């Protein structure tokens, strides 16, 4: 290794050390909670399709009026390009940044018929849809409500395509159980991320 190479390697190592230190300092100052990775329950082989909303923008922010507003109307969602093998859908909103150690489920509904191309808003859920209990114990959509002064929370709004018409689950099962069961049937995923902070 020549002198120039040694200097270059040393420079890269110094930059990496600085970046790591900066990230750690940011976490200490801006986030009093640590992070541990959790599996998202979506198979790597799942196809990707599209979901959009006239109410929200992927990568955008929830309107201030929708933050901590209590039980709310679900966002209107429209999906397209799902796998041909889809027999039903799950719709959900999950907050991976909630300081709980396991995130926070705000909304999950399953057994949505494959014929449904839109969901949410004021419309009655399609016949057969099961709205499960979220992590707050509510069998309805709870809007975003991150802790005051916390980091921005990245809410994952997903439409999941399943290869079964029904999960065979009642509305009172835990989100861990419904997540495990649906994970065995996911063939496609569409996702948008919307942020909120207080």
C-alpha cells in the first residue's frame, strides 16, 4: 500500500467515523429512544403495485387538522396493478416510529373483496370486510397522534394483496395474530408513507 493509498483509506475511515458520530449525536439530541429492527411481515417475493389517495400524498405530511383528532374517517385509497392471483385485500396504517418497541397499528381491515378498487372515506366498507382492533384496542381507524416533541413519524399506509378470499379471523384478534396469519398469504404490496409530528 503506497502513501497516497494510505491517506485515502485514512480519509475514508475518518469520514465514516465522523458520519457515525454525527448520526449518534443526532439520535441522542433528537430521539430519546433507541431503535431495533423488526421484520415487516411482507414476503420479499411479494409483487409491488400502486396505491394513491386524493387526501394524502406519498412522502407528504398529514394535515394538521388530522393529527390527534381522535377517531376519524379513513383516508380514501385507490389501488391499481395488483397481481392477477389476488383474492382479497388488507388495508392498514402502521407507525414504525412509535416508541413502543414494536411500532403501533392504527388501522387494519381484511377480507376486502378482490373486486374493490377503492376503499375508505365516508363509504361503507365492502360487504365481508372485517375491521380488526388496532393497538389502541379500537375496531376503527385512529388517526396519527405522535408524542409531543418526538421525531417525525412515518406512517405506512398499505394495501396488501392476498391469495385467499378470507383470513378466517374475527375482529377481536390481536394485531400480532392477524399480521402473522396474513403474512402467509401476501402476494403483493402497495405502500405510501405520510408523516406527522407535534
